[in-house]
C-alpha cells in the first residue's frame, strides 16, 4: 500500500539522553542490551522507523518509504487499522512533554515537503492519535500549531488540537 499518512513520534535512548547512538542501534537491531540499565526494560524490542530527526536537525533514514517500518504498533487512523501498512514513521529526538528544537521543525518541514512530492500524504498525526491510551508521543511539547501553518500549503491535514 502507498503511504498516505505521516506519523510523528518522539524517542531518546536512554530516555532524556540526546546525541548518542542508542536510537540508531535500536532501529538497526544492534543495541547492546547491557550498555545501560534502561535497555533491560526494552530488551528484545524490534522496531524501526523511516526517519529520525536529531535535536540538531540531522536527518537519518532507516527504512525506504516504499517499505513498511515497525513504528506504530497496534494502531488505528480514520477507520483503518495497522498504521504501519500506510504510514511513514518520523521519529523526533526528544521526550514526551518536552519541547523540540527549531532545527528539528525546519528539518521536518523540509522532509514533509520532499515526501509530498513522491507520496500522496494527506494527513499528519501523532503516535498518540493512532494509539490513544497506549502512546502519548510526540507529546504536549510538540508545536502542532506551527505544523498546521506549514502543512496547509502542502495540503496535508493536521489533527485539530
């Protein structure tokens, strides 16, 4: 299925630690479970995302947008289950409830602008929108109003907040 949803997440490994290689190692299944006590709580987790945007705006791609990534888990959007089947997962380095950096928003805008040229993205949602009660990311620190202003000219719907 061709992706038509951009799904936003937040992540840092260990939680609150930025700039390390924990996220990269998690998404490439090379995380050393013994490297930090927190890693024991996620031991064996196999997840991936299409993109990861660091605090400084650096963009990493882990999965082709033409392939499924495993970022949404049990999820529903607009009456459709299994959001991994029709979404592009974008992880922002950060924690739920904390703010994100201007460089991350700039990179997110550039990424979305490129994606809409190649994929029929009609909606943007947060992980919390597709898995309410189970997930809260990207969290209250994410500036949805800013994203609404940017996405309008790209004809992408942003959830009303």
